[in-house]
C-alpha cells in the first residue's frame, strides 16, 4: 500500500493542467483552459480546467475532479495506479507498505489484465536484452532493421522464445492467474493444454495514451507461409484495436507542440521516424482507419498528414480514411513516397534533414492529391472525369464547416476547369441526400397525446435538493469570508408599539450558516450533500476554517465529483464568452449577505411547506380531525418568512 506521505507529495506536486494536457489539447480561456471533451464526441469545447483550483469539469457529461480522478475516468486507473503514474511523471519516490490479502483482492478484473500485460512487456524486453537467445535472434533482427539500442529501449520492444509455453510457465510461476493470461490473449488455452500466442516472434508493445500496456503486435521471423506475418493481441476488455493508435503515448506531446500528426501504417514506420527525430507520428497498425482513432488525434491537434507508401493500389485502398478524417472536421494533407518506398525505408535511406525536407515539400492538399492520383485513370475520358469530380465533391460534402466546403469547391473548380455553379449544385444534392438519410433514422414526430405523456413523465423539480446544494455552494465558495450581516430586532417604542430595529454584525459565512441550521435542527435530505456538510463542519470545528482541497481530493468519488461540479460551475460563463456578447454576470461577493440569509430562509420555507403537506396528507389518509392551531402556526411562520424574503404569499 502506498504511504500517505507519498500520496500527499503527489497531490502537492501534480499540476492538473499538465496531466490533462497530455491527453487533451487545451487552449487558454482567461485564467482557465478549455478543450474538447475526451469522454464524448463533440466539436464545441465543453471541457474546462482550472489551474488555480487544480480541478477539471466536463460540462457535457457532468464528470469532474482533480488530476487523480481524471486518470481514473480516462485511463481506467485504480486509485493506487493513478498515484503511481503521477509519481513516475514527477519523479517522486514511492514509499509502500506490504499489501494485505484484502487489498490484493480489491484489484478488479481490468486491473489484473493490465498487471499481466505489464509483466509480459517487461519479460519479453528483458529476455531479448539479457539472454543469449534473445540477443542472437530478437535483438539482432531489430538491429538489422537499423534500430539503435536506445530506440529499442524507448519502445520497449521484445522477443518471445520459440517454445510452446515459455512465457506462460514464467507468468504462472510468478503468481499470475491463468484466466488473466487467457483474457489478455497472451496465452491460448485449449482444453487442458496452454501455450504462448506470440512464441518465436519479436514484439511491439501497444501503449495507451498514458503508457499502460494494452496489447502486443508480434512479427514472425521465419518464412512459414502458413503463419501470419503479423499477429495482434485479440480484442479484450483492455485492448480494442479500433480505438488505439500505435505510438500515441510517445507522440502525444510532440503532436500538440507541432500542431500536426503524421499518420502511417505500420509499427516500424513509427519507430524509424522517431529515430530520425520526427516524433509526432502514429500508426493505424495496418488496419483501416476508424472514427475512434481519428478522435484520439483530434484531442491533440486539428491537423493530420497522411503518409502513403509509393504503391498506387495500396493508396486507393486507404484513401477512404481521408473522408473519415474530413467528417471529423479536421484538416488533411497527404504525402506519398516514391514507388517502392514506404516511410520506414525512406527514413532509413535518407538523412534526418532530407526526410523533414521531403515531408515539407511534398505535403499536398487532399484535393490536389486525389486529382493527381485519379486523373491518370481518366485518360481524357469525359465520363471518367465526371466520376472523378463527383468523387472529390463527395469528399468535400463530408466537411462539417460550410465556409471550408465553399473554399474547397472553389479550389476544385479551378483545378478541374469546371464552373463553381455546377459543383455547388452537385454538393447541394449530396448534402440533401445525407440529410434525408439522417432523417430516416430519427423517430417520427410524436403526436400531441404522446408529448403530453412525456411532459407528465418528466421528473419534478426537487426544490429541497436545489436549496441544499445552494448552501453547500456558499460554504465551498465563500465559507471562510467575514461578512457584515443584518438582523432585525423587535423592540417597543415610547408608545409600546413593536418596531423593528436594524442591527449589523460581522460573522464568518460558514459559522452563520452552521448556527442557523443548528438552531432549526435542520438535516440534509440528499445523502451526498449531507456527507459534504458534515465534512465541512468538522473542518470548521477543528480548524476554524474550511479546506476545500480535502474534498476535491476525497477518496469518495461522489463527494469529489459534486464538489468539483460546484466549484467549476461559474467557469461555464467563460465557455459561453458572455462578455463578448455584452452580457455581464453580477459578482456574487456584492450580494453575499443577502445570498446567505435567503438560502437559510428559503430552506426554512420549503421545510415548513413539507411539514404542512405532511400534516394534510396524514389527515387525508387517516380521516382525522385537523389540528387547525398547528396548521395556522406553520402557515403564519411561512408568511413571516415570505415577508423577510420580500415576497408575496
């Protein structure tokens, strides 16, 4: 178990904007940062990070928290694993005590799969670097491919012995369970037999964005035509081939820095580029590009440069990926290599500066690229040329931004020597067709009776919960502030008439709320708010002040999430940029005394209403004689509260 001292040091050192910045492209928004939600598919930023408060909030899903909770949500880390990740990132030495059997059992299925995968990566890497067979076969293969030892270590490449169960036996001996070896695909289990999936192959570990091992790609070293040249880990709870890009962990910082991502096909393409000093590169691992993979890049940059091998047939098969990238609202450029070359071979046969120069000079807009590629097939055939134009306009129709579509149409008209009017007409037809298809999938407009039923089925507003949340919000944001409050004291004048006299006193906001709630013996109905309130009051009694950080870093996910949501609520305004629309929001500090007193009075009012309704319901159920005096007392109290709130009953 990780010691409290280590955990405290991690919380003190980790910067939420730095941690999240490795997974999401963040842009400055006043004193905060904003970006696209990593949890939903969106094009308008609703994700906010506050460096001052050291918290984040995703307004599209309602999720929020600190650096730890982000890693737990995004990377599915357990709490200890998130601490370890940040400790490694900030070079903090981890102090641990021995885990109890109970703590070991708490590791969930996914966590166990991650642990097995990490062991496998370490085992294969160590075997290749430190055993005679590993050096002779695995290491020599990578060195023959031109990879230097520091590159091999950087990507943690490995080798699996050509023995039926070498790895499986080693893992079982270390105490790893067979079911996790099987669920990760590292071991194939058939009846009573078990054997290594990757035996006799060199291995490319596939990392998540945070560096966790999700799976492996294995390349065979023999000429066995019956065996697949490349073999990947099977789909599992932790490895989904369509949702990960090879090299994203090593490339993410440079992608954000260069504001561009090079997309290649294979593992060795990525590694060779890194060795040539180009690190903003990822691979689709030899599969067709998917929307999930594109969205992974879009979190870091809006620009993708697709690198194609110098093989015309292969290019045509892969060109569909460009339309998918355009659909995601991204900017696409294309570079093709000379016939017979691929990114790996070209990088090895040219100097670093020559490679960079080639990429810069040969990057083409996707329209120019498509035209140059497909125009060769038309051979001045008008019908084929018309088909090519439709193909390009179809690609343009995928672009969500209307201004960008218009610019591309103009460019297409210029290159293909055709009128813009014809192209715009074709584009309009395609957009209309797409809209029609989308409409088909939508439900028919509901009848009036259905609408009425839906409205009736809507949950009623829980006014008590809203008021409880408001009190928690005031405590979190303003609890430590000293404020001048107004009290009205009933006194008799010279004639014996009761008058109200104004009295001003200074009090801490948290204590004012606490004393009033205690006086009325009020208790929170919402369990999460009740927990937060008790924690805040405990802090107040112990330290005479409220320490929000303890709640932001709370191990109870519900408490941390609710507190973060309240703290980040005011940051919504910077997402909407109200000031630019000449809409100005009043600062709460100016009206804080009234805000506190209104919160208390409104909570009393709602509780009294609940009490009156409870009495009336009880009378109705038991057919009892109403206690008019009790009802009148509560009604009178409610009226006086409305008077104080300057409202009319």
